[in-house]
């Protein structure tokens, strides 16, 4: 990578039902959450990440645009894509999170998971994320 850009380890599953651009988005968000990608850190260029991940540049561009819309990264023509500062969650994010947790809770219950086991799993995963 060029100076200041992160070397990201991206693992895509071409057989997944999840779109490749969403997989890219999810891995970048997870990298930020875990502290692998720090505030202000530059991400690889669209072209570089497409080459490294062996995907089309339009796929990476779509992932970067989604990340920008969601506030996880900023994009500047001169500096490229960089990790945004942590933001306070707003009501829209909380609604989205609640809907996703509702779905995960339903799936867990349908697979026989008890509430305490589900909450312990949530706590363990959340604890693996780095504080801002």
C-alpha cells in the first residue's frame, strides 16, 4: 500500500447470498469496530481494493458509497477514503439496530437458543470491539 493507506485483509464468499459489496461494507465496519482501522486512517483506493479483493471497481465503489452514506467513512478527492470519527447514534440508527436485533433474536429462538445464551454471545462479541 502507499503511505498512510491500510493493508486490509478482506475475505469474500462468492457463494454467499450476501452481495459482495455488502460483504466488503461489513468487513470494513467490523475492522473499524475492532480497532483494526483507526479514525482518520486512509483506506485503499477503489482500484487497489478491487485488485486486492479480485472484484470489479464498481463493487468497491458501491461499498464505499454505502459506508459514506452511513457515516463510517469520508471521501475526499485528494485524500481518498478515510475512517470517520465515532458519532453519537441517532434515532434512525437505533431503529435500524432494533430491527436487526429483532431478526437475530427471532432466528436464535427458532434455532433453540435461550435468552441468556443469546445475551452472553452479544456481550462477548460487543466486548471484542474497541472503545472509541
